[in-house]
């Protein structure tokens, strides 16, 4: 879907990490379709911090 909006799943954000800056390019894993062309995403940098 070209106009899909990704929503970072902040419940998976590790303690002590900051949100990415507005306009920053990020990568992540699509978790599930939310609604209205929105996709929940777990950011790669958060996953790396958990390991």
C-alpha cells in the first residue's frame, strides 16, 4: 500500500531509549495491520537494544 502509515509500537521501546527524531529514517519489522492503512512496526534499533 503506497500510502500506508507506519506506527512505531512504543510499548516495545526499551527503557532509557529515546524516540527517533521527527523526519528520521528508521527500519523495522511489520507486526500487524492496525486499521485505515496503518501498520504497527517494531523498530530495529529497539530490537537490537533488547538483545
